[in-house]
């Protein structure tokens, strides 16, 4: 959420700066916000991806909890 807010602020700064309203040093601030937004977004994506991949590997109980509904669905189908 913070990364999205930083991106919106950066785009506003860049758009206003094209019309010459904001001084030059604010363009640096805008690009800094753009890069921080991108890094934050990539960090969140990588963290969630790795947690989804590593959670079943590191904790077998998580793996069992994730696969149990599929096993129960197969049992119900076999009974029908």
C-alpha cells in the first residue's frame, strides 16, 4: 500500500514538473519515489513468492493442510 501511494505521488510530481511548476530538485524526489515504489513492489512479490514456495518445504504440517482438501474431494467423489 505504501509503495502504491509513493508511486502515485511520484507520478503527480513528474506530471506537475513537466509544466514547470515545481523546481528541478523535486524531480529527483519524484524519481526517487518511483524507484522506491518499484523496489518495494518487487520485494513484496519476491517475499510472498518465496514464502509460498518454502512454507510447505520447511513445515510439513503446512503441506498437509494445503493438500487435505484435495484428498477429501477425491474421497467424496469415490463414494459417489
